[in-house]
């Protein structure tokens, strides 16, 4: 079982920055693939960025060059540094942990944190 708690969301003007954090507990953090997703009422949940236990990273095209995902395995915290924010980045951001087994994987989710970017 993994518990995830996001923090760091808020209201920011376009062009500003925010850093989201996701504190994980209850499992071996450094063996999980971690990711940030976001969702609005109009769109399906989309993956923003992902980082594997080995440090492999990928980003959605819409955030490349602006967002940076990182993890601190000693503190069991996942981060998302968001720069040059745009109004279209407004969404609820969720932290995900994936624990993989031989034939299946289990996904855990946080409760989400609201990010609002004003124009």
C-alpha cells in the first residue's frame, strides 16, 4: 500500500512558477515509477511527466522545456517544478505511484492539488 499527499498548488499569474511536491509513504519509494498527471472537467486525465526508478524521464509535449520532474529517494518525495506557466496549465494535478510486478502493476493516486494560472 502506498499513500501519496500532494502539496504546492495555488493561484499564479501567467509566466509564473510553482513547485508541486508529493510525499509518499507505505512502500519502497525508490522502486516505484512516479508520475504527475493533470485533469480538467473538459479533458481526460493526462500524464504530464514520468520518472522511473532508474531516473528515466519523459514529458508531455505540452510541457517540455517548462516543467521538470525530479525525485528525492532519501526523503520519499516527488517534485514537479513548473515554470513559464500558461492559463492552459490550469488543472488538478495528481501524483501517481506505480508498483510493478511480474505480470501486473498497481497504481496509487494522491488526492490532487489545484493549480490555477490567470491570464
